[in-house]
C-alpha cells in the first residue's frame, strides 16, 4: 500500500503542474500584451522561428515585457543614484526641476548588471573576470 501511495504522489504533483500550465496557456488567449503579436511574430520569424500557436507568441511577449521592465527599473535606480550624487550647488538648481533624466549610461549599467546576473545564473558559479568589463 505504501508503494502505491508513493507512486501516486509524483503523478498527482505532475498533474497539478500540467493543470497549472494548461490554465496559464489558456489565460494567454485572453491576454492583450503590451508588445503587439505582430511585432513578436516579426522578430521570431526573422530569427527563423515559426509557430502558429498564438499562445507561444504571447508568452514570448510577456517574457520580453518582463525583461524591458527589469531593465527600465534598474536604469531608473541608476539615474536616481547618479542624480543624488550631484554636487550640492548643482542639486539646488535642479530642485526646481524634479524631472529625472535617463541617460545611455544608466541604461548601459542596467543592461550590464542584468546580463551578468543572467550569465551567473546559467553558469551557477562566479563569472570570469573579463565579462565584468563589458561595454554596450
């Protein structure tokens, strides 16, 4: 009897995973992505990938949107840090204008950090020294 229970538990867990994946893929049919399907399909086709399933296209759109959001959020943090480190005299003049100015340097730092983070996750170990000096 114990053998039957242990055999059923992995199958039940797999069934739950399959059901969750099926529900998620079904929800993509009703999802309107920020990045249009046509744009995603264009770049997928340009890279040689073709799939008639719109759910897969929207999954790529969601992943792309997440990546862009992560880069923009990190770049904003770099921008805020940079502007808070400005000399006090210049900062007093900028207090009147509270807009943040995002620069290519902010974006480059954010992209570099995300790239290094993704690479270290894939390797599962520390990166070689030469990767740290990447320039965009």
